[in-house]
């Protein structure tokens, strides 16, 4: 009887169709990979980092083929061995009759089927392995840390460089054995080596030997896993209160894993012996495996639990103390906290000292410009064309101008392609005309002019004197510098933060006289320009045009006349993306910033080397630890990377004109950077000694590293294990002061200032912290560079201090009755009050708080303008003022301090006298006469002008009106005091009624927009 085929046979046309479809798929896949690889090579050749490209590519290919081939050979070899060991004679049974059709299908082409299965397994194994290129390179090139773990005395380098790849290889081994067992069992079953029915043995001797050997290998791998698990216990959150092995782990689980390793070896031997050499059945091997499972539960689970429950918990503080100390030391070492210096700061002075008026280090450098709020002002005042943009947040840097170093708020005038009009947004315009921005615009952080605007000193598109003349016509005030104070010889910006992957530019002309790129607006039109830099990939040849036409899926590369023989393609234009592509092993800070160095605009990006396997160190998630109010608004959000070691080992720069990337070594002692440098030939990074001095002057303490260190210091400033266990002295990062209910953390801010214990003013990143669960001030943490070395400092206030924290201070200042009335004059339906950085400044053995107050009108595109400054000294509530500027605020604070020091004079209620507009309690106000009446009329006129300016939407007029109102209020207060001075026993004259009620009182703190950090 002719046996039927188990599966219908496919027609030849069907096979041809499938073959063609598979061929087309493979062709296009290979074409896509080829184009991507070729264009990547050209890009890396442009930036002169081809060693990174070839190093990563060859490592990926090596791992793909080695691991993939190894997995294919192991699995395929066991499948081949299983079919070779099949029995020649099989007993008749319904089961075997059913399997016969499958044997007929597989038999003629069994070798092909085995090869196909092995190839698929190898393919997926290879794809998984190639993603481990970074672990392999560290495994090969890693060295020692010079630090030994406290339990086994093994160098930390083993955990960072060796252990991750060893654990991966162990996982590959387990996968290979499991797949081999499953595949071999299936082949043995199909070909009769393993039976479920019939008389006699259910498994042939050959099948039993084969499968038992594979199981024994699996158990041996488990023994090796127990050995590695003993080391890995120092990297995990165990039974103790901190990361790393605790008391029960060290005294119960560690020996348990060692015992289980020995048991596994014995069980592996027993499986082989009992299955093949002695009894030749699976009963005793099965019992051995069961005993191993029971031992794993009893020895590895129940025993440690019993020790933890009955021995550790009753006296956990004492039992866990040595292991808590291990974690504290390891965490402080892994995150660079051990170098932090802690200085007690009594903050016992609650009265404003007179030295505030003569200080030259703190008060003159108080930064009033908020990098996020004034970005709108930069855009409105320096944008000129709608497609220019400064981003959502500017940056803070310091410059020495005319012999004086201070901080400046800086931003680049970049092209924002999303702002092009539909007519402008053609392929020609987008990629060949609007190719670059122009100029670094800077303003001193401590100065405002012309109704609350920044005083611009650089980045002018035309003649600074003409711009100054135009802006100062209405106010008679100098609104900008008459010269470029921070001059860039090459101000054009071809690489910037506002550019994404689709914003490539085609530059270069075959005709030197033809200039197609829009350079900058001049008068009614604009000047044109042709790129002359070395950056960019040449695309003059037909092959290159075809290549990039395929890559970008754009036919204009072949058809457009804008692409000529001298054309270059600029792409990967975001400086952070550019560095990430050059150094894929680095974690990059989320806040790149521009600086003028030797006349060229350079982007500076901080690069971190990280690890997740430092013994006993706390493991944190970078995204969670670095997220605050500014994340996503001018700063990049970091990836969800778990780390327990970090170093700011690299300072990277990207030239804003030609895109040149340089990696400068910053931490000369970092073993991880040394390993990466060795992996890529030894000259990947420029040695620290070769960093240009002018560039080093613009290095700043990186924000994301500071956030991580600050957050860890809230706990790990406690070095006593008992106090750490009790958590009585932990701190917390306060919420945004003017919007605490949002739950967003207050960002740190950059200041050029001098803290107690510092020899002079320095540029530093600063943050206040409060006690855990409370709002009073606990400490100030700052990060800075001294002689090119990072300096992390903590000013530690006494416990139970009376000094308020940022949230309390903001509430105290804005809830003060006198200040509330003045804020109400700034707040209306046509204007919104916004608060800038709340700065916490230690001064005179006390605390000075400064918070700029901005007003933003409802007019379209009206930027916020700085109108007032909130200031407080002491505990945050007794001495509070709302002043026109810092100088006036200092005078008022000092005067309040003098009044409080006068015997018989009650402490000030806070703020300046209330503005006119109310009547004295108990009756109707008497009529005003003389100078007092004249001052009241002036106030009424000023209030009317403020409201008219609000309605008109003219924010310059609004700023002038506010200034006039402030002067009128001051004049009225002086007239009021003069009128009441001759007759101290008489009642004070009533305040005038301006004729219009003040705007409705806002909620405490005014209308709060988020309080940005710097």
C-alpha cells in the first residue's frame, strides 16, 4: 500500500513565488544594512573617529559569528547525535505508526532540517551576542580598580569588567543545554529512542546516555552559577536594609550557595553513574535531582529566612551595622561622595548685617536672570526672524569682561525648522537656504535695563550702536552694549540643540560668486553666505548622491541643481547626538551648553562612564534621579539606566561651525575610561594635560552628576551605621518653591559667588536640602572646580535650626501683607506674576534669600520682564522686602535690621509700608492737602497708566509704567512720613484712594509659574 505524504506538496510556481519574495526581502534588507554601514563609515571618516566605527563593527561581527556558530554547533550536534543513536528496530505500536509519517517527511532530508534548525538558533543567539559588544570590550581591556571588596578581597575590577560577561556566557551555556535537551528529546521520540507506549524499556540505552549527560552538564553549569551567585550577592539588594549582602546573606546564604555548588557536582556525577554505569535507569537520577531541588529550597531559602527572622530582626541595628558600614563606604566611593567636605554653618544670625551694603563677593554677583523665563525675552528681542529660536531654556556660564569675571546667561540664535512658514518650508529652502543660525547672545546675570530686559552684550546681527540707539530711544536708557563684549570670530551655528535627525543641510557651491545660504537679516533683506568649513561629507559624485538619496529616501539628491560638484552634506547636527555616536560607551549629561573659546563657538557636553556592578554600592536609576522641573524643557531626559558607579571622566566639545568633535580626558584615575581608551587603540581621548586653558575656564560642574550626588548625600552624609539605620538625620530635596504641590524637585542653579570657607568667589552649582519630612533648611550643597579638580562641599546647618527652607521662605515672602498688596498691583487679568530662581545665599553667619519677580502681560508673544526682587534674611519671615532691585532691597533689609536693633522698637512686620489705596481703620479718610495730595494724584495717574499699558499689550510701555508707579509710591510714602513727623502724637494722614480698586488678591505666592532652576 502506498503511503500518503503527511503534508500536501507545494506546486513549482508556489515555490518559485516564495523564493522570489524571500530573495527580494533579503536583497532590500542587505541593501538597507549596506547603505547604513557605508554612510556611517563616511560620517565617522568626516569626524576622524573611524576607529570607533571599525572597533564596534568588528566586535559585533565577531560575537555574532562566534556565539552564533557555537550555539548552532552545540544544538545541531546534539540533534545529529540523537538521530545517529536512533534504534534500528522499533516495536510496533499505534504510537510508532503515527510517528512513521513524520519520519518519512524528515528522513530523506534530515541533515537539511537539522542544519536549518541549528542556523535559526545560531542566528538568534548571534543577534543577542552582538549587542554585548560593550561587555566583551570591557572584559578584554579592563584592569584593576585598586580597591578590594570587603567580603572576598577581590578587586572591584573583577565585578565591573569580568563578572557581567561571565554571567552572560553562563546564560548562553544554559540556553544551549536546554535547547539541546529539548531538541534531542524530540528527535529521540520521533525515531523511537524514547517511547510512551509499548512493552519494555521506555528509553534506549543510547538515548538515556545522551539525555542524562546533557542533564548532568546542566547541573554542572548550575554549580558554576552558584559560585558566581556568591560574588553577585554583593551587587544586589539582599536581606539587609542596604545594597549588598547583609548579615543573613553572609552568614547563611553564602555558605548555603557553596554547599549547593558541591551538591550540584555530586548530583551531576550521580546522574551519569546511575544512568549509565550502574543501575542504568532514571529513578535514582530523578531522586538526585529532586534532592537538589529540596536542598536549594531548604538550604538556600528556608535557612537564610530563619536566620533573618529569628536572629537578625530582634537586634537588626547591631547585626546589620558592619554591612551598613560597607554599603556607606562603597556608595560614597562609587559616586565620588567620599571627597565631599562638610563644614558646620551655624546660621545663628537672624538680623541683616550692615556688611551687606559693602560686600563685594556675594551681593554684586546675585543672578537675577532666570535661564528659563528670559529665553522668551531673548527670542523676542534677538530673534529678528521667526525661524530663529533660543530654545526653552538658556544656559549659564561665566566670562571675564574688562577684567571682571561674572556669570552670563547665554543662548545661541539657532534655526528652528519647525517655525518656517509653509512657503519657506520647501526642500530647497529647508536644506540649502536656511542652513544655520547666527551668534551667541549673552547678558550679565545680575543686570536688567529698559523696563526689565537683559542687557545684551554679544551676538548682535548688525551694528551694536545702531541696535542700542533703536532700543534706547523711548526710555533714554542704554538697553544693550555698544560693542561686542564676547566676540565670536566665527558666529555661524551649523550644529545646535534645535536640530534633529531630519534637519540635514547641503552646503557648498561650484560657483564662488553664488551664495545660496541665508546668513543673517540686514535691513529689509539679508546677506547670503557659502559654507567654508571642513565639516560635512562630500556628495559631489553621482555615487554619493545616489547613496544618500537611498538613505534619506529623497530624489532631489539626484535631480536638484542645488546639489553640485562641491556640495557637502551636514547631518547628525545635534551636538549631543554627535558625541553619543562618536562615544557610544558614554552616558551624556542632559544639558549641553555653548561657550566662546578662542573666538569659536563650542558646545560643551559632559560625558559619564558608568557601571552597575560595584560591590555594596547603592544602585540608582539615572532617569529618576535626574528628573526635575526642567527635564524636557531645555534639557534632555536621561535613559532609564541602573548604575552604582559614575564618573565625569570626559569633557566633549562640538564646534558649532564645522562639527569637529573632541573628547578630553577629565578624570585621569577612572579605570573604566582607561579600559575604553585601550579598547579603541589608546588614543581615543585627548589627555587632560592637553586641554586648552581657555576651554578649561568654561568647564562647569555637570548638572546631572550633581543631582545624583546631591540626592545620595541626603542619606549618605550619615556615616554612622546606627544613625543610618535609624534614618533620623536624613535629608530631602525640596519641591519647587512657588509650586510645591506639583511634587517636582527644585533644580540646582549655577551661581558665581563665594560661600563660607571659600577663599574667593567661584562658579558653582548649588542646591538647598531640608530635613526629611520637614521644610526648614538642613544644608547647602555646592559643586565647583578648583584648580581643575571637582570640589563637592556641604554647609551643614545645626539640627532644629530656625532657618526656613526654600518653600517656607517663598510662602513667607509672598504671604506678607505689605508685599501681597504690592504684588497685587503687578497681577491682573492682563498680566501674570512669575517667579524666578529662589537663591539661597549664606552670608554674615545667616541666610540671604533672593527671588526675582517677573511680570508677563497677556499680549501676544509678550515676554516676562523682571520688575521686582523679593529678598529675605534670617529665618525667612522677619526681614522681608520687595524692592526694585538688589541694591534697594539690601538698603531696606539693613534699615529693618537697624530698626529691630533699636531698644523699644518692635521687629519689622516685613516689607515696605503698604501702598496707597486703603483707609485707616475706624473712619473715613480726611482730605489730603499740599505735597501729600500732589503725591496721591501722581499715584493715581501712575495706576491709570499701568492699566492702559496692560490693555495695549505694549510690554515696553508696561515696564515704564510700573517703574513710574514705583517712583510715585515711594514719593507718596516720603510725603506721608514728612506730614506725620511734626506731630507724632496725631494720627497719620490717611492713604489716598487712587480712584480704582486694586486687582483681586492672588492666591498665596501669586500666580505661580514653575520656578525654574539654572
